[in-house]
C-alpha cells in the first residue's frame, strides 16, 4: 500500500471521532431536557452550562476532523 | 467534475504587497474582514442614530445584542467582569458578523481560517493572563491549585496546567472547524445538485432532493453560526472570570 492511500484511509478513520462527539452531545441535551422537565423553573439558569457542555463534547469530534485535515493536506 | 468543496477557502491576493520579505497582500480575507467590521459599525451607528425611549426595530436589535452580552458577562463574572464588556462585545459581534456574512452565497468566511480564530483566541488568552497577574500578582498560580491532600493536588495541578495550555487551541479549533465543516458540507451538497442536474433524464428531476436538503442545512448553519459566536464569547467570559476571581466566588 502506498503512503497516499494509507493517508486517505487514516483520514477516513479519523472521522470515527464524531461517534463519541455525537453520543456526548446526545447525553448532554438528553439530560438537560429530562432535568428541565422535572424542574422547569431551574431550566433557564442552566442554559449556559448546557452550551458549555455541548461545546466541550463537540470539540472532541473536531479534533478528529483536525487530524483528518492534517492527513489530507500535508 | 464540480470544483473542490475546499476551493472556497483559498486566499487570493487582491492588491499584492510585499514588505521586507513578508507577503502582506490585501487579500479577499482582509477584504471580508473589513466588510464585516464596516457593516457592523454601520449597523450600530444607524441603529443608535435617532435614539428614542421607545426603540425602533433597528435600535432594539442593537439594544438586545448589548443586553445579551452584558447579561452573559454579569452572570459568569459578576460586577467586576463588566469592565471587560467592550472587549467581549467586540469579539462576539465580530465572530457573529463574519459567521453570518459568510453564509451569504458566494461570500468568503473570515472565521473559517485558523489564523483568524487563533489570533482572536490569543487576544483572549493574553488578556486573561495579563489580568490575572495584574490582579493577583504571583497569586495567579493559585488557579492551578485545589484544596486537597498533596497526592491529589500535585497531579491535579499538572492537569489544570495542561488544560490551561490547551485552551487557546481548543477555543480556536472549535470555531474554525465548525465553520470549515459547515461550509464544506454545503459545498458538497451543492456539488450533488450540479452533478445530478447534469446527468439528464430521471436523475435531473432527482436533483431537487439535495436542493431541499441544502435549504435545511443552511438553516442549521445559521444556528451554528450564532451558537459558535455565543460559545466563544461565553468561554472567554469564563476564562476572564477565573482570572478575576481565581477559584473563590463561582
């Protein structure tokens, strides 16, 4: 197998990182909604935490994208 | 074959300039950043031109964005943090502006370049570090120390330090990668439409499907554009708040 093909396969494999990202975002929003349904009064106050959690989860997938881009364009 | 989906991110010099061996050309990147800054300044200037107690629609848009950022800053870092309001407000509006301007078909997204987001992040991180040292002197290093037995506190300090050092990268990567991924996705979908329409026969009629998908995705991109500006601003607020208050008074 030549290096170019191996790089392409590696870039494809790097996108598996989004599995974890998707699962994490699902957990964040799912738990937020279940918490908000139990206590709607407190839901608004946790809005910031919700999006911080979302951003941190999403980042883990984006690192995979970064690795894919490095493999493809260097 | 349609053009590469990554082609939209190429930087093209408009006015080539070279200064002491460095390429300082005025590029489409610079042009769009100027457009964003100019557009936002114009919007703000027009919005508050005829100030009224009962705001017009434009004025209430400006007031809403002001109150949104002020509320965000007040919630995360309290009264002390409001000193940094102009800084956070500028960063928030610039990112929001470039994200939204980038969604105009044919426009160039300034925030889809790692150099831009990294520069913005460096600005935030240096502000945090300088504020921390001015406020607390060497006590700023208490940021890495937690109240715990020594065998926990030492590894935790190391972890906190690593996470502090990773912040510039994570903050800039998030914005850059989101913008890049979103616009690449739209371009790939647009490529499907062109390829299907050109195929002829039944396949041409099918090209309406990716077209509808693009409309949905574009709506999603508006959400992401706002969300990323919000996340960037709120994380900057939190980092600033840590520099101001260290660990107490969360």
